[in-house]
């Protein structure tokens, strides 16, 4: 059985806070998650550095204290997982945020990393960004609705048959909401 120890959580608000070592760990995590079947933004594994590095660099380039934050979970020096929290800059919808790319490295699954990151996202969204609700989209048939449901999220709708992985594998995209924070 895997040890249940709370990971150390760190919030990153700008690309200047990303060391080359952390960038490498983020890319490696994204590759490992995707290549083990995780719903992490690359639907057709296998992926390699040249697939993931541009996406990671794009994501990191948009970090901003008022609009986009990266939360990372570590055990010692090892990156165990990460997630992105974004706020829309438009005043009409500036009261809600969106959650993207929740990932737990396969070597650290079953230790509460994803749950710890999602609890921290909620706290940061509410206490630091003043948000009132969070949204995310999840791939159906992965058990993600149950995972998020246990953390207080509820299904707000679906885009039926939105994702086609193969001719015989079409899935809904599940829209989830956490409100109030």
C-alpha cells in the first residue's frame, strides 16, 4: 500500500518562477500521464518531448498573478502532480474561473495528490482571486465525474459525443461546476 503523506503544494504565478528542472519535470509528468492513458490534453498517445514541450511552454507563458496560476505538488524534490487555474479577463465572467490539466504522475497515484491539488485550487480561487465558482471539462468514461463529485463538484451538462478517439470510441465531454466556493 502506498504511503498517505500530504504533498507539499506550491503556487506559481509567473514564468520567471519556472526553473529548467521544474519545466523538465512538468513535461515528463505530462508525457507519463498521457502515455498511461490519462485525460491530460493529448488524446492520442504515445507522446514525446516534441509533442509536449510546445504545449507546456505555451501554458507557462500565460502565467499571471491575476489570471493564470500553476499549482504543483511535490514529495521532496519529485514533482507528483500539477494543475492550472485560470480566470477569464472579461468583466462579464470575471467572477468564475476554470481548471485545466489536473495531472498526477503515475508514480504518485493513490496518494491523494489530485485531491490535494483540487482542494488548493478551490482555496486559491476563493481566497486569493475572489472567484465565486469554478468550471472544468472532463472526458467521460474515465471515472472523473466520481472523482470530482467526491470533492464537491457537480455535473452541469454534457456535450454529447464531443470526443472521438476511434470510430467505435466516441465520448461525451462532461461539464462540471463547483459553486459556491
